[in-house]
C-alpha cells in the first residue's frame, strides 16, 4: 500500500502503482456516453492515465485542464482522466470548460481498476475514491512512468510525465 496524505493527514491506498516495465493491467472503464472502453481500445498509442479523486475539487479540475492544454500538442498519445465520478459529472465539467483533448472515464461500474492499479484509497474520509496518480503506458502496453502524488492536495509533476512520452 502507498502511504499518502490528505491535507497532511495520513491515508493509505489498496496497493502500489504498477512497476515500470511491467505490462499495464487491463481495465474496463465507462465513457461519458455510458459505453465501456478497455485498455485494448488504445492499442498502438501512448496513454497518459491522469487518476484523481473527484473532478469537483480544485486540484483535480486543474490537472484535467492542464492535461487538456498539453494533450492537444501530443502525437500518437491519448490522455485519460479517471475518477470515481459519474460520467455525468465528467461531461458537465468538460462541456463547461470546453475541454476536448482529454477523455473522461469513470470507475463507477467496477472497483477492479482501483485495485489493479493500486490507487483505491482505503482509509480516511475519502476512502473508496482514487488517489492522485499518473501512469504512462507506451504503445506496446508497458508501463513507462508512474507518479503516486504524495499529498492529495498537490498537483502531479506535469513536466516529468510529459517528458516520459518523448
């Protein structure tokens, strides 16, 4: 389990992020149109998993906006913004902010993603939500970068994540 904090208070996740060089765990997530998508649907592309607790918090919203800004400049890569929020919340947020360069996905139908990627928070007031983390998967399905953000209220290291795509 990862030991992280929420405003300085210790909380834990169900596990740890996948190891660099390992095969990315498969997933089935829900798109904003309520259809399902799997890891295999992105075969041949680099994938940035921007994982966070809720789109309705300031830092999570900032991370989605920041990745939307940079995603438009990426070639052969897709940015997936993943949380436990319902697809309706993702749609509302992206439409309100005019975000079109990221894909918003929800784990609401299954807890397998949080467990397989080690990001489900298991203790504290936001237990059951996902931790803030970045996982980058190469075009062959291998994990090439991970960041478990140590403090929920902290933004991820965008520069390091984007450098991993080059």
